[in-house]
C-alpha cells in the first residue's frame, strides 16, 4: 500500500513524541459545544504515519445507501478497549488526554478509531458521533491527525455557518460538550492535489 506522503519541513524529525497540552486553545461554539485545538502536538508525525500505514490492518467497508451498496471512501481500523494500539505513542497520547481532561470528562478515553484518507477522493460525510452515549450525553472525541493536512469542517445540526480547521502533521482537535449532539463534522472530498492523511479518534466507553 503506497503512502505517497510528502513530508513537512516543520516535522523533519525521526523521533516520535508528544508535547505539552498546556498550549491547547478552546473555541466556544453554540448550545454548549466547544472545540480545543493544538497544532503540532505530536512531533515526528511523518515517521508515525509511515509506521501506521504498514502496521495497521486496514480494511474497507461497504454500506447500504438507499437502494444500493457503496464503498466507504476511506480505509478503517477500530481498536476496542481490550485491544493493544498499533504504536506505543498512541497509548501515551490516550493516557495524556485522559489526564488532561479528567476533571471535565470524568472517565478515560478507551477506544481508538483510525481512518486512512488516501487522497482527495476519500472523505467522510456530515455526521455526529452519536451512536451510544454521544446521542444523549455531553462527551468528548479527540482527533490526532498525521499526514497531509485536510479540512475538517463543523457546522450546527440543520445547517449554519461552517467552522473550518486544516489538520495534519501532528495536530490535535478535541470536540467536547454537546458537540456530537448539536453540531456535525465532515472531511469533504477535494479536487485539489492532496497527500494521504490518517486520523486517530480517541473516545470514551460507548461513544462512536
């Protein structure tokens, strides 16, 4: 599986590590939703990208869409609470996020869902992570992005002004409060030439 990633000049280090979370910045949205963003939280992101492309057992999904079955436009892998994550730095990231948000979240991040966007044709449509408790309770979803930057868009459910973030090369974005119930997010397709990206989504128990 070819990665085709053009490395970042700002991430030209081989050692993979995590920086402090003290620099994270919060943006309040509406209806009790918020997002925290920390660019470049993970150093050596291009090295980790290469590791995960090779180490993760990626799979493709097909889903019913109206009267036909279609390919999900990205590769996936899900790690449950009992699974060993594919790289030690991801376990360190999960623990660090749990400690940082302990007072607000009051529970650990337990699972990790990985998505591999191979090029601009891969995407995810507007949605909230509302399977399980995210449909009825405030919760958090933390997204660590590696590889080439892609746009992650957020908008209020039912439509409204769009909030745009370009995430890649070790950037962190955390959606919290009512975000999964009251806002949607998406990674749209693009005709622009873009490299591949992997997103790692850390979630608490029974949030998908």
